[in-house]
């Protein structure tokens, strides 16, 4: 991971739960063989699967000593809290990892490498502080170049934050590759970067340049791929994060979008303000909003719906997928629970509909 093979201790102290440990869960789902243990003393003795539903028998332990005994040689910060600060209670664990010579991988907004004490400890221990969220030094401005690539560019978009946009994108890419399609995943957040070993955390990029950075990532991926699937962020209807969503739409210039929604969620979630978010519009209304925004600079269409049905039993989950399909007239599925085949097929059909010349791998020069 990020430069060399690692055996990770994933730090999620007091937070190893489905809604709190997004980074930990993403790495456990997609790179489980690299995780030696999860650190959360409040859940020690359990397994990852028992706590968050993924990660199988990966043990949850109380601290660094137990993780080291299981073969860990690096520490990954497993949460991405609003505000991005390192929890004060975690500092001793990070210092202890550095003193052992372990690299510390972080996706926090606050860069650990800029902390004088941590930097000194890293140097003394021969360790590295790797801040995956640190933005590139470049300052690119989008110019619509992604709209001209021959690869089909798709973007996952959502009714709200934390509804499964990254997961849907990764599952669709896996389904496409299983069919022999050259598909690429473009990571736009810290968890996606840890999974893919490449990308840019767009929420750390100055606003004027988010679209340009996304455009550059799409151009790079399109040189080799027939289908490029860009990880979505935020939501157009979220008061806090609509800006990054719009920048992704205009930077990626997607010809196809996959609308992601958590079944049963009725209001946009505002952290610390229960009930403050607006009611989530109907799926057809959200679809229209995204297609309208895409038309301002291109012609993207929503071609499928990815439902997150984690809160439902299987019969209700299947019923929710069927209802979403009826409401939108589009293929609808939970890509984790029921597979992403129908969603991948929708992208392939969108690629064919583009007509002659689609599906190549040439991209314009940056």
C-alpha cells in the first residue's frame, strides 16, 4: 500500500462502527489481506466482521503490542472525522507506532507530517508520516478536456453523503473487469486512495482547482481504459458539500452517472444538527437535478441506481431495489449485496450508445 507491501494495524479506537470508521471499512473490504488487526480497546476480542460486517476474522485488539504480535508493521488512521483533526486520545498510539519504526498512514485533513513532535519522532524512529490527503502542488483549471476522451467516463453521484458512492464505483469496476473490459477506478477521497494507491483527495484541493485535478485524473486513466469510473463525493442537495459534487461533474464530464442512495434515508444528514437537513427529494427529482447540472458543460445522463440496503433484511432490500427501478425506469441494485452486474451492463450500453469510435483509449494531451 502506497509504495510498498505492508501489514496494517488500523486505528479506530472507540469508533470501529459502520457509520464512524469509513476508511477502516473500505480498506478491510477491498484490501483485507494487508490488515493484521484493528485497534479499538472498547471492542477488543471481537472480529472485524462482528463489528462492521466486513473484514472476516481480522481481530480487533486493545493496542499496539497486540497488533505487533499479529505481524503489524504500519499504522493506518481508520476514520475521517469532520474537521479532520487527530483525536487527542490517539496521539500516544501514533507516537508509539513511530517509535517502533512503523510508517503512519493518515487521511486526516490535518497533516501529521506538519506536526513538529510527530515529525521528530518519525525521523528518530526511521519512519514516515504519509498524508494521503495532501494535495498536489499543481494548480490545474478544467477546460472540458475530459469530455473528449474516447473512453466512457462515468461518475457515481448521491442523494447524500456516505451513501456508498465509492463502494458502488469499486464494485462496478470489478464487474466490468470480470467481463474483460478495461476499466479504471479514479479515487477522489482518502479511502479510495488507500485502496487504489493513486488519486487526489479533492476536498483538500483549493476550490478553483478541484475540477482541473479531476480532469487530469480522468485523462490519465483514459489512456488505458475503455471505461473510467470516477468516485463521487458529497451531494448536490447537501448544504455543506454540494460544491465538490458540482466540481466533480464538470471536471470529469461524465457521459454516464450512477445515482447512489441509502434505502430508508429520508433526510440529508448534517453532522451535529439532527433533523436539520432537507428532506431528500424523490429519486426522479434527484436524477433530474444531476442531469441538469451535467448539461451545463456536457450531456451526462443517469443510467442506473446503486442502493445501499445495509439497514434492511433481504426481502425488504430486494423490494427497495425493485421500487427504485420502477420509480426511475433504470436498472437498480445493491452492488454489494446482489452484485453490480446490472449496473456495469448499464455503463456498457451507454458506451455502445455513443456510437462509432467509443471505447478507445486515446486521451487528449494535458
